[in-house]
C-alpha cells in the first residue's frame, strides 16, 4: 500500500475503537493515537490536584503546563504526563467517571484538538475518539463510526475486568456507560456524532476480526 492516509474511528465507549484501531495501525505500519487517553490524562491530573472539574480556567491552566505523550510499546500504548507513566492510572474508575465532565469544556477541547492535529499532520495515522471524523481530521480519507448496544458494551468491559481479576458489577457498568454516552452526545462542543461521510458498523454481533476485515476492505478501496 503506497499512499499514507488518515483513518478516523469514532463511537461510544467500548464499541471496540481502540482494539481495532491498534490492529489496523499495526497492519498498515501507521501511528495509533488514542485521543481518549489524552482527556483521561488531564482528568487524572485534575483529580490529583483537586481541581474543580467544572472550572474551565483551572483545567486549561493545568493542561498548558503538562506534556501528554503517547508511546507505543510491546505491551500496547503507554501514556505519560511530564515523563510520569500513568498508563494504568488513567483507567481507574474515578478517572472514568469524571472524564466526560473535563471533556465538555471548549478551551480544553480546542487545546486537545490542536495537539491531536499536530500528531496527525503527516498522515499515516489511525486516530480514535468521539470527534475525530467531525472535528480533528475532517479531511480523513476513511471515517468509521463503530456502534454496539449498551448491554453488549457493558458486557465487554465486564469481561475485561473479570479477566484482569478486578471486581466488576455489570449493572453499574451499564449505568456508567449510558451516562457517559449521554454526556458525550449532548455536550455543546464537538459532541459524539457520526460524521455525515462516516461508515457506520454495528459491532454488536461481530468479532474483532470481522470488524477489522470490514475496515481493511474500506481502506484498501482508497488505495
Ligand atoms: O475507552 P473508552 O471508550 O471508555 O473511553 P475513551 O476513548 O478513553 O474516552 C474517554 C472519554 O474522553 C470519553 O467518554 C469522552 O468524554 C472523552 N473523549 C472526547 O470527548 N473526545 C475524544 N476525541 C476522545 C475522548
Ligand atoms: O476503545 P473502545 O472504548 O471503543 O473499546 P475497547 O477499549 O477497544 O474495548 C472493546 C472491548 O470489546 C475489548 O475487550 C475487545 O476485546 C472487545 N470486542 C471488540 O472490541 N470488538 C468486538 N467486535 C467484540 C469484542
């Protein structure tokens, strides 16, 4: 495959975005950028510093003094802020519950989008998030919108937690995912929304391999 393109993958929590984005990036030797990890990194820092998550000014002042790095490794992508490895910490429940509040602020989003566009400027990227096809790389050659039912997505998270030996409550996961879907879809700035030119794939009854194959067919059609 010769021409390096940009691939945007959006959708709600646990639709499989990062799982398939990583596989596709590896197949194409592209960079993978997990934009959710960037919002999670700021949320982690905000909680650590006891910031008021409703206060845009406090959040943007903190964001301006932190460098967020996403580094590929053999064990998946590592996330750093100012050289501190926070890869596992950003998946904690307190971060997950708060991230959609942090992500609703206009100035926070503008700065995140600026950094994401900078990461993507040379093409050859697979980027996943909520507003990638609509705002971050609206010129992306391939735009995918992944969906799955709330029950299926909660079950996927439950199975992940159980496999890691964590306590997990399926009903609570359903509630947390449904609330985050609502906050992300109803916020004023860059809400979670399918781009008009995105291809929607309902993954509820598809395997990871099936989703990857469908996206690869679309990518190959662009070359
Ligand atoms: O992996 P999961 O789907 O649970 O979430 P994530 O992709 O890590 O994103 C965490 C949160 O960050 C989302 O629920 C959104 O509130 C926010 N986010 C966003 O607003 N815009 C993005 N491009 C990516 C994430
Ligand atoms: O990034 P996003 O929050 O959209 O989802 P994820 O972090 O990739 O998590 C999706 C979970 O569902 C992972 O445990 C996958 O193994 C599983 N899964 C999937 O991604 N795609 C399917 N078609 C079926 C299961």
